[in-house]
C-alpha cells in the first residue's frame, strides 16, 4: 500500500533501557551457538532463549517493541529479495539503536491455538553512524533524521489469512551488542542510560517498509 499516512498522525514513543534488552529469538543468522541460534522461531520468550526473563511472553507485548501488522491477507503474497525499512526517528540520548524484524503471523490453529509470529529476517541501525560509518556523530536531543535498516534478504510466501508484521525496537541481544545510549565509543562505556525514542509516521515523515513483492506464480 503506497497511501500516505495522515498529516497529523501522532508519533510512536517508547523508552529503551539497555539493562533490559529485547532477547534474540531466532532470525537471519547462522552462528552464535551455544548462546543463540538462527531460525524461524515464534517471537515469544522461552527458557531456551538467552535473556528470556518472562517465558511465554510475546515480544510484541513489551512496552519497548512497536508492532505494525496488516489485516489478514485476502490472497497469497510472495516476498523475495532485499528489504528496506525507512524510519524517521528522534531520541533524547547522545546515541541509540533502532532494530527491525519482518514477521509472518500465522493464524491460530489446532497445533498452535494462539498462532505463531514467525521471524523471517532482522536488522539494526546505530544512529551515531547516520552520516556514514566514517563519520560518527553524537545526536542532538529532539533532532529528527531518517535511517534505513537493511536486513538480510529473504524469500517467503505469506499465505492468505496470515498477516505481515514489522516489529521496531532498539535492541536484539545477544545477536547485536546493546547500545548504552551514552555516545561512548564501542567497548569503552561503563554506564548506561534510558533513551526515549520516537518513530514518526506522519505525511511529512512517512516511516515505511519496502517489500520486494513478486508474482506468486514465479
């Protein structure tokens, strides 16, 4: 859908505490054992996943996770290729991260009475590098800027009745190191701070995802 959002659509705001990161539950990775593993896992905390403090809790129920999903699809949709998530964001911290996950939401069924939120691919953006990896720069509180998160390419057939979901947050640990939000160089910080992060979705700042949709027959 290429329709523009309402002109005065309110932003989405959440607090990111580095001491309570979102745990990694699968995703587009091939290494990390025995601490974490890749795969199309349901986005729900479980004891087998490192950092899961609340077994059974859907990650989308966390206050620091924004979930955007379609209505149930009327027909099959094939997504094949690279994905780009464009976000217009701000923070009150000197530095912070934004993460994204593309998810296939399966409806409830006999085997899974509550359905499954199956992760397909994920990515991250460290905001100090918004002007390039060779030009790190601290953020100014309230500064609004555009970032692009580019997860690994994927190929998935979203079946009719499923939903396409995008989860936005600021951590995915231990797959990605946790940003302390202080602006300290990587590996040197000894303190952390909570960042209040904002994602804009209005007509002037239309955060969106670009999906490579191909004909199902192909």
